[in-house]
């Protein structure tokens, strides 16, 4: 599904989208209720800004991106659409106090990553809180992020804050987590990665 338009996509409330394939954000998304949820059986490409941060509400906002999910549209209904390389990426910036990423495993127990070395995914933060609460999960997919403020690793998709393990894969996971942040980095939950670069 391609979200393209001349003007930003605006929602006065919660913005939620499910796709039985890829989601490609080409136009900015802004929501007044501070919640954006994108859920795809394929990959999610964010090439325009997503804002879940309304300065008037006082809430930090939450952006959740869930890719490679076989349960889009019902339990197991999209399992033939998932694969081992689906990912989350793009050149856009995510503006929210809470950011949740998850790339589910494909048929062989692995997945693509989040961002790339050449184009890390950008976290812009929130006007309501000074720290970005972050969780990220892949199945042996590398993660590359940049953040415009402090970051706290908090509970996320698989119970830990950062989990790049692949328990159902044939080989041990070797995925690495890379984060460049403008402020201090803290954690409130466990981290399960091969190497952590901060």
C-alpha cells in the first residue's frame, strides 16, 4: 500500500493501517491523538515524516511499526506473504515519545532489519517528554537508528527492550544494534543482541 499525496495525511484521532503486503509512506502522517500504528505482512518503508506528537495534548505520543506479520487480517491469514528479508526502513523521521518496532520472523526463522548503515531510521523525539522510549525486535536483522534526544530502552515486542534473537533459525543470531543519540542512553529492560554500538 502506497501512502502518497500532495498534503500530509492528517487524523484527528488514532491513525491505524493494516496491509496484506508492503506499506510505503510517501506523504507525511500527522495525528492529533498521538498514536500511529502501521501493521504489514511485508516491509514498511517510511520516506516521509510520521508525527504522533501534539504539543497541545501533553502526551508523548506512540508510533508502532510492525512488519512481516503473518497474522495481518487474522491469525495466519498472511503467512504466505511473509519472508526472511522483510524490513522497516526509509528516510523519514518519526516524531513521538514512544517508538516501538518489530519485524517478525519469516519461514526460516529470520527477518530483515530496521534501517541500514547507509540510511539509519531517524527518531525525532517529542515535545511532551525529553527522552524517547524505544523498543525494537527483529529475528537476526541488524538495527540502525539515529535519535535527536535522550533514549531509554524500555519493554517492547518480545518482553525485552531490544531483542534481535532468532530462536527458530537454523544458525545462531549475529545481528547488531547501532544507535547514535544526541543525549544519554539508558535501559529499563534486557537487551538481547550480538553486538551493541552506541
